[in-house]
């Protein structure tokens, strides 16, 4: 007898088609049977060892977080309710061009310092892997072989690859260095990565020319992967930055997935239609493009990410050295406040929009929850003096919220046919962005039920089958017989994000059941001790 049957559940199957009532049987980690309108049909109803009355609930495929920063969190926290409680069953890691494989000892130390604001320093973990394959193996065998909380796919981080092959200096790659980067990308894809990411406002990845990126994307295309860029600007020149990525994808023949696709800062208010027209033209011409976005207006990153690229040359130690020098620090200030640094997307920084969300040093906790401008006024000093102090004293560790988005852009982009959901959730800090704990129920509660921006069927498709198609996962993303039983059951009348900017770690409501591999990871609204997640390796097909 099979393990569990969900009786009289409303199935929203991920295809975008209308929902239907059914009994759904799960066993052996798969969807065994779907009996539509079972109660009305008068037929023999399926049985299982456990029967769950699911009337009033929606059953859908598990949600796929196409942009996650849980690279170390999955090895640190067996509970991981930040994502599990949202109904997330798969996260895509290795984002924004910086993560922890492939590395050598030197590069690992540099990367740990550079993205401590995203993931912590990692001092509490044994980071004993060096290759992509070894990292994925570590995920499989997390917590004494029990696995991890949710499934995880991995993008090869282009900035880490460049740090390993070229270093943190701003110069064109030599032919030998480019060959080494091609080799590293190919090896990572052979070991199970699903594609390549870039962070083109983050050092050292931003030092790569479009021609260099095109060469790496040719390798990705040959293995059937995709390219996921955080491109060169979401502020001044944002539309041209998007267009450059479309041209790069066309020239390399590589599928393109645009990371946290939005248009921020004053110059881009109301311009989402121009971006979508650009994408529609490319799609009509045969381009393979998708994007992810989160349903909030503020962004989130590290304070150090705002600095001009020249200040980051040489890596974290050199940044701190430059900040300690009065003359160089003044040059950094001028670029930030007057010129508009490339790290701040070419827009002069407005310190009253930069809120400190987390610090590594507990002694700096009073800064958290205040903008840089507010803290500066309390101290009777300039905003740059405050920002510089935080960067130096916290060793580049502070994370920030950037209040620079536009609601009309967010809504228009989420309606597009190639949109998927990605939290871009940073789990570090005392006051992280609520998107880390709330993205998926916020889509369902706010933008489906309350605002009607998307229908329920459309929204679920955006969060399930579209990501699975981009990842080329043949048995995920739909409720179909034989598919993997990564499922979420939620109440469409009550599902909502609990996380807010005031209380960003509050868990969502209205999601009583989540299954991964047919096993309950959320049951009756509570996290179980099941660790059903594993690394999702996509078998590359050379010449795909």
C-alpha cells in the first residue's frame, strides 16, 4: 500500500492550466496516482497507509528559489525554516558570481572575506572542499550523512573562477588565463553544475570584459547550461546593461537567465515596459531568456559592494588599506557621492536610502535598523565618515537594505511570461531583508489574493514549472504521475508572509504541509526533523 493519499485537494499543477479537485497518492518519493474528481466519480478511491483530508487546501509542486544565498546556511542549519516553511523545495546557489567552489586555499580565504556579509565568515564550518563536485558531495552528506533541508542546484561563480585563474586585479585575462577559466567552467559543469553566474558590479568578476564572458558562455552553452548574470547596472544605464547581456547570449548561443531583474533608482521609475519590450524583441528573434525577481521594492547587498571597482582591486585586504588612507578614502567618497560609483550602479549614493541590516561585530549593533544618514546625524558627523567607520571596524562585514525600488516596475515585471521567483535572500544579520523568509507566500498572499496581479495558476507556474524548465529537470515542477513528490499544500485564503521589515524572521502562515522526496518536512505547520534535500546535479550533454 502506498504511503499517503491527499483526499479532495485542489490541484494547481504548475502548468498554468485551471485547478481541479483530485485524490493524489504519493509513495516511494514519487507521485503514484492522481484521481481527478474522485469523490464525485463514484469510483473506487485510492487508499494508502495514511489518508489526509486536504479539502480547502491547494496542492502544487514545491517552489523553486531561482536566486538563493544559502551556500553555507544549508550546511550550518539543519532546520532552515527560512526556506522550508515557505514551501521551497529547491534552491539555486552559487549566485552573483561569488561562492565557494572552485577554489584553492588562497582564493577560498579571499572569497570568505569578500562575501562574509552574505553567508558569515564560515569559521563555524569545515570548508574542506575545493571543487564543485566536492561541494555538491558535501551537500549530499551534510549533518553526518543525513543530507540537507532542501534540494540545491549550483551555478559556477564567474568571479570566483576569475579570482582563481587571474586574481583580484583589474586587467584583461591573458590567453593562458582565459584557457584556465574555460577549463574550470567545463570541469564544474561536468561535475554537476547547472550553469554560470556573474556579479558584474562585484569585484573581481566585474573586471571581465563582455568578450571574456562570451568565451566562458560558449563553454556553458556547449554543456547545455545557462548564464545567470547580475549585470553591470540596475541604475544608470540599466537598460543598456540588460541589452548587453542579451547581445552576449546571442553571440555565445547560451541561454540567458537575468538575476533579480528589476529597474531601480530614480532614473528608472516606470520604465519596466522598456525592459520587457527589449526582452520580447529578443524572444521573438529566437533568444532563450528567462528572469527571476522578488516581490519587494528594496534591494539588499553588502555596504562594501557600493564602492567603486578600482577600490576593490587586489581583494578585501586592499580595500581596507585604501579605506585607511585619508587621500584614497576621499577619492572613494567623491566617486560614491558625486560621480556615482559603478558599485552603486552609476548613481550618486543617497545615504538616507542605505539602511544597515546586519554587522559581524556585536559592538556595532546600534547601527542596525538605521540608515547611514540617521546614524551620522546622531553622531554629529558626515554620512561618509559613518559608512567608512563601519566598513573598517566590521572588516567589510555590514549588510544593507537599499530603499531604491519602484512598485510599478515590480508588478509589471512579475507579469511577464518568462518571470520566475527568486528570493535573493541573505540570511545573515540582525535585520535581514524579509524576502529571505517571505518571498513565496508574499507572491501568493499579496500579489495573487489581495492585489490580483497574477492568477493563482499563473503564479504557481512562475514558481514551479518555469524554473524547472530553465534548470532542465525532467521530473520536477509539475504535479504529474511519476514526477518527484516535492510538493507544497497551502490554504489560498490565508497564505501570507509573516516576515516584515520590522520583524524579518517571522515565518509564514497558511502552509501546513511541505514534502521533499515524498517525506514531510513541514507537517501540521511545524518543521519535522526530516533532511530530505540533496544536491541536484544536471548531467551535462556536451554539444547540447
